[in-house]
């Protein structure tokens, strides 16, 4: 079993819809959580970073962490075709500082 | 801020040759950099952790003699794929640690013929 589980998709939504992405993790030592966006043949780009349970909002993006359930989510409001990319969740454990544990990545397609 | 560059962006080489990939943090100093490889439609696989001024730490199953890592300064780490073979063809991505967050380079696509 992988330490970070993420549905690879693809997830197809119409333009303007809310994109809902999530990951689950198994290790309680994971305390820092990130969402990266990766366009095809490009390096991942950091979207959101959080370390506490609750919601964090940045523009159209909302990251949600529930440490009691070991569940993290990313919501994208008013989705645009330019949001079409692969979204990777990642965590850092306090046991191995700096080393990211990635989910498989979810491919998102926003159709005009 | 927090920009990481990689060079070259893509390289094609013959089997048996060595290829060097550079990773630079442009606007910050990074004592720690990471090297990943990524196969099509798969997530990033950590290869090694590169620390400035010391030997790299390789993940299990990664051949340290094949993938040579040098982190000679706080803004530059290099990955050399020695005696490359077609199975080494992949997308190689570096990242640099800035405070508590990793910032990724744009990646290097290596094709070994």
C-alpha cells in the first residue's frame, strides 16, 4: 500500500465547474501538505502549502486538510481550460524532513 | 521568487555516452536539492537527495555509480548519467529546498538512442 493514495483520473469537468481533488495518507508523521500542478512535460508548480487542519484559500484554490481522517483535498472554483493539468498531492514527514511523498497525480481536463 | 532552472531542457545521446544535467536555484540558496525521474503518466520518483558540500543520499534501488550527483555550491547541483542506455530515457526533474518548501525545475527530457 502506498503511503499517499490519489486517484489518477482522468477527471473531466465542464468549464466553470468546481474541480474536487483528494488524497488519503496513512502515516501520522505526515504533517505538511502540498498541492502541485504539473503541465505536460513541465516541472511541478507549487499551488498550495499547509500544515494545519482546516481550510486555506488562495484565489480560486482552496486546500483542505483533515488530519483526524488523514484526508486532504483541493478545490478549484470557476475552472478554466487552462486548469487542465495533472495535480499532485504531496506530504512531508517530520521523520524525514524535506523528502516529499507524492500521490500518483490526478489528470484534470476542463472542457470549454 | 524561488525560481529553479535546469539545463539542458532536452538531450538526445547515443548509448554508452554520459550526460550531465544542471540544476540551479536562481534567486535563493539551497543547501538541499533533490533529483527525481518521471516516466510517462506516472508520478515523480525520488532518486537522491543532494546536500551542498557532502555526498548525495541515494534512494533504494538507485545506482550511485550510474547517477553521479555533485552539489558544489549553494545554487548548483549536477546529475551525470554515466554510460547511458535506452532504459535511462526519462524525464529528470530537480527541486531545491527554500526554507520548508521544494521548488521544482522545468525538467530535462533525456532520450538515449
